[in-house]
């Protein structure tokens, strides 16, 4: 399985070659990303998972290792899928800087998911910050430059805390390997452990778009182009959701059971997640710019996912995984179509998009399907996520009931603002309207296929049930499913 | 006061001085300077974690040097610091490049300038 290193090496080499490839850049990026997607699917289906790849033959914890489990390779497949879609919807010619930084971003987000070493994780998360900053700043105008520099400052300050946390882990436990830390975590003094978890969470929360750390999110989505939005949401957001499963639910758990070591910190994370849901949905409600609406809704979904992961019982984690998949697919549809709608109407406000759904019924329907899935309406993929979340929360402590109330109320708020947009798209007429450009067929085809996937999962959740169950099992029994794979001889 | 305590004290104070700068300054160049101060503090902290009083260089040159292995400085934090210095350099260079464009597009180096514009856009 040493060939899994190609998932990181090939895009990095591509990033270098892109400097010389002139016109062939886009083709090269598409070929590389398609190769990575097919390669990761082959790895997933090969039946050799889970496996730990020791780089250079140095055994962990002395050397760096990559851990390939059904969970991590599943996330790799999602990340590369978002990468392909974002490449297809690029508008106009882009210079080599765009493709070069895109390939660095691809390598780094794959690296975040694959690595089994906490310092390596820090390096890859810094690299994603560079990549996404450069991509946000690519339009070279006022908005994007301001958004990019704010994100860069916030991300590097947060990463500084992450690095301090990693330093303290090394000082106290003498190891940097995630599996090794997870097996030794009970040896730590509770206060030191608390300090380490808080420092590391501060570093991770910026990328996770959680409430006190997320002022960069709406600016970044507004500053970037449609393809960069798909990358931000599909690659960075998905890698962030993986981070929660690996750092919080594998490294800092009681005997690898998926419950956080420190109950107080677990409860504070839940409070932060609920606040994120509430604040972002209310902010989205009054927003006129459609990209900002989607950015706030993206934050809200991230809060839901983290709430599900932190409840800690099986139903809630299954629900959270369904939400990861449903949110990934639905938001990708919305971002792809939003790019088209903005180019057609020439305005970023959704009120100016009257009647586009009548002109392009397939695109309009896909948009509605995506928003219904985000709301959690039955027979759409998001329903199974919210159902699992609420079932899990009912079985949890009394404190979780507050969470159920917030989840339900925000689902209604989300429903209202998405239906307002759908109403504008379909019912309001603007017959003598001249559109600036035509919708591109391949974007609509991508959106339609993804919309069909949402309905397929919504009607028949068994399609991805076995994959989600194996991922859930990996979190709930991480001793046998993660630590024993890295250290088989113990 | 041992050398280790001096290292720890000065590194934490560097980190907090830098943090104060990041949180209070408005000028982007000053914010980037403060970020660099935080990074220096962290580097010192990491090296201090591997510090051994009167330690030896962690290189095995002969069978004689094996006897001193207990007294050797931990080399891993130093490797981490080398990497983090490179990352810090990359961040600074990239952020300064962005700052030049920020000055060209906004006409000022104040971090607040892009917020004011957004308020105007929303109204």
C-alpha cells in the first residue's frame, strides 16, 4: 500500500510542473484530480483496508505513518470529488498561479486526512491555509484581497496555538504519533490534558467555521469565485469534519470509545456548536447576497455535524456522517448553481434572480432539491442525518434536549429563507429580462446528477449505510480499529 | 533560577506580547510583526522542551559518545523548530505580498478599511 503516497506526491509534482505548462494547465489539473479520485476509489474497494503505511520503513512512533481506514479513504473520495467539480465549473482562463496553488491545496487536504502524525497534521493544515488564501485572493480586487489577508492572519494565529499544544504533547508524552498519543492519553495529568485540548481546539475551530472563530467565512465565500467556493466547502470543510473525528474522537477519548476525556470540554464544544447553528441561521435569514446566505448556512451545517459527533452515541454519529455526505452534496449543488445564476443575472442578490428557475427548470429544481435536503425534509438525504441526530440526542443527557429544540427551530428558519429564494426563482415573473450570459450545460448536468444522488440516498439510505456503519464502528471502537492497526505488535 | 526556567519565562512572555500585538494593532505590517514574535516565542518554547542542562550535541560520532547518551539534548524539538521556522518564513513572505496588494486596492494599511466597505455595500 506504499502507493498511497501518490495521493500527496502527484499533486505536489503537478503544482511544480504547472509553472511551465502554460496552456495545458487546466487539462493537467483535471487529469491529476481524476486520477486521484479513481485511485482512491480503487484503494477503498481493494479490500486491503485498514492499513498503516510506514514512510521510509521507519516504524511508528519513530517514523511518520499514513493511516488508511474506511473512514479516511471515504473522506479522500469526497475531497477529490469536490476538487473535480470545482475544476469543471471554472469560468474563463486562469493563469498558472491558480492551478499551482490549487494542486498544493489538493495535496495538503489529502495529507490532513491521511497522516497519522500530529506535527505532520499541523504542516498540512498550514499548507491548506496558504493554498486557500491564494485562491481567495486570485480575483485581485478589493473584496478578495481583504478577505484573504484576514483569513491568513486568523489562520496563522490559530495555528500558533495548535503548535503550542503539539509541543506540550511532545514534552509530556514524548511522542507525536496520533495512535501512540491516543493509547497513552490516560497517563496524563487532567489539568495538562485540559490545557492541551483547549490549545488544539483553538487551532482547529478556525477551519471548522465555528462561531467565535468564523468572521472570515462570509468574507471568504463572497471574495472567492464559484469554483473557489466549492473548494472551500467541499475540500476544506470536509477535511475539517474529518479532523473532528480524528483529533477529538480518536485521540482524546476514554479507551477509544468515542467519548471525550473531559466532560466539561465536551459540553463546551456542544454549546459552541449550538451557538454556531443559532447565530449563523439567524444571520442567513436577513442576508440579501446569495453567496453569504450559503456561507452562513454552511457554518450552520458544520455546527450540526459537530453537535452530532459530540453527543457520542451510535445513532448520533451515524446521523452526523449522513449529514457530512448530505451537506457535501447539497451545498456543492447550491454553489455550482449560484455561480451560474450570478453570472446570468449579473448581481449577487437573490432578489434579482426572478424567473431563472422558469428559464432553466432543471437547474431550478436541483436548487430546490438541494435546499430541501439541507432543511431535512423526508425523502431527501439530509433527513436521515437530522433524524439520527435527534434520536441520539434523545438518548443522551437532559442537556441535549436543548440541542434538539435548537436544531428544530433552525431547520424552520433555514426552510423559510431557502423557500423565499425558491419562490423568487420560480414564481416571480420578469418576462422582459435580458440575461448577461447563458447557463453552461455541464454545470447544470453536474447539479442534476448530484440532485439525483440526494434523492437516491433520501429514498433508499441503505445505499451508503454499510460505509457509514463501518466509519461509525471505527470511531466507537478506535482501539481495535485504529491503534491496533498502527501498532500491531503490542 | 535555572536556564530552563529563563527559557520558559521568556518564551511565554514573547507569545503573549505577540498576541497582544495581533489583537490590538490596526496596521497590517504591525500585525504581521506580532505574528512573527509569537512564532519566535513558540520556537524558543519548543527548543526549551528538549533542553538538558549541560547537554551534549545529539550526534553519535564514536562508540565513546554512546556513554553520554543520557546527557544528550532531545533532537526532535529542534527538527520541529526548523520546520516551523520555514513555515513562518513562508507565511510572512506570502502575507507581505498580499499586504502590498491590499495597499494598492484599499489605499491604506488599516485592517478596518475592508470592513467599512462591507457596511457600505450592505446598506
